[in-house]
């Protein structure tokens, strides 16, 4: 069932000509969201730190030439406030974060300042900007108190976090919910005119990610160097999904928040189907299959920092109320990802990304015209 008949035309109408602020636009997910919004005809304002590397999707797609590209830290409230006052974004997607679990053990204070106070700063700037109507805050599936049970977490389950990263995301969710109830309560919409939502995704993969301690970037690095791929947790189960999957959910939700802000405010999960929750080693073997060469070795260490072994999301709410569901199976996800890494150094990356977005749109059931 397509809830409310959502299709590509409705999305186009929602975003075309709109001023949209993306924090973290130079990052992996942020760059793909920027590309997709450009394709939908939006005017994109980006606020972020520098890209991680010169091979990042943002750099290779030459996105700084196509948007208003601002360097800034979400911990800097005055700068953020100035950007809101200058550009008056109608819709805001907040992705800026310290996104790595293992790094959070090394820089816990910076992780918490960025992910917690950065989110509060966005909420405040949004609250104090009359023209800003919709805010979508991207957190993480790791915001849940992970009991490593076999069924998926629902949006109403307990927030938590073993490590500093997960705890920071749980805290960002709790604070966002406090702002929702205190300042943007749906029942008082006629007074404030604003809608906010938080969104949680699974383990996101796709082209253009070169972050440290992430599986696919590690696979590419080791393979390009002619070395065996080293895997820390080969038997850990993860909910794998292509980057365009959750982004399609965020875009769909943003459109719905414009259309019916009272109904769609709150928390949403955009995870994969159960068939895509597989061990790390299965993903690596599929990567090797589609890349055409490579091998892997187990480098697990009993003394390494704690990382969850099992975590999945229940997506019933998004499926029932938004008509959203995953588009790609695991093999398609890996193939699309590997295609980017096999072609990034010999083709126009902007066009490569746009072709992948078009492929996804055509294949997606809920984006059908």
C-alpha cells in the first residue's frame, strides 16, 4: 500500500525550489543527500567541516561548485545561528556528527560535544528561525539500549548506549524528544508552525566513503594495495543497507512533514529487511565476488574495544504510515557499492552518482510515478 500515493512527482513538488540546509554535507551520507536534493531541484546550503579525504564523494563530485558550501562546526552556535539568519532554510537535515564507534573511545568528549551539543545548537537555531518549518535529525540505530536480542527495536524502545558514540546518539534522541514536546508539540502546531522528526538507519554502505574503521572502505583500501582484507568481527551480525535506502526514507519523511506536520512528527526507523542482517564475513565475501579479486583474514582481538554483535531495527512504522520499504537486496547493495569504487578514478563521479540515484528511483516501489 502506498500511503497517500507518494511518488517521485510529489517529492519533486516538495523539494523543487526550496532552500534546504544540510549539516554534515561533506560527509558520506551528506554528500549523497546533497546530490539527490540537487536532482530534485532544491537550493542546497551545506554547513560542515572539511571532507575527510580528497577521494570523498563530496570532493570527487565537485559539489562545492553546485551549492552554497559553508565550513563550520555544529558546536559553534553563533556561526550556525548566522547561517540560519542569512539563508532562512525552510527544511533542515541534520547529519553532522562524529560518526565512528571506535573513534569515540579515543575522543569521548569531542564525540559527546559534537553529537549532543551540536544537536541542541541545531534545535535552538531552528526554534529561533521563523522561516524554518521542518527539521529531520539523523541519529543512529545505536541510540537504542542494545540487549542483543533477535527482534528489531521499535521507535518506542529504550534509549541507551554502551560506548560514548552510542550514548551520544541516545542522548541526542532524548533531547530532540524534549524539544518536540516542549517547543514543537504537534498539538500546538498552530502556535509554532514547526515539525521535527528523528531518524535511525542501519549499517549504511555505498560509494564515496573512506572513513577509518568502516568495513567497505577497509575492503577497498586493502584490495587496492594488494593485501588481504583484515576483519575485526567476522561473525558479528549487522543490518546492511545501501546509503540511498535511508536517504529515500528521510526525503519521503521530509515531504510528509511539509504535507501533514502533526501526523508525521516523531521518531522513525529506516532499516533493511531481515535478509540483509548478515555476518560481516558474508559482506566481505560478496565484496570480493563483485570486485573480482581479494581474500580476507580474521584479525579479531579479545582486547579490542566493545562493539555490538547484534542489532536490528523494526521498520513496521515506516512501512505502514509512509509506504516506505527497502528497495535493494544485499547482493544489489554490494554490487552498486563496488561499482562506485571500481569506477571512481576513471569516470565523472557526479554523473556516476546521478546514474546510481536514477537506477534506485526506477527500482523503488514507493518512488514509482
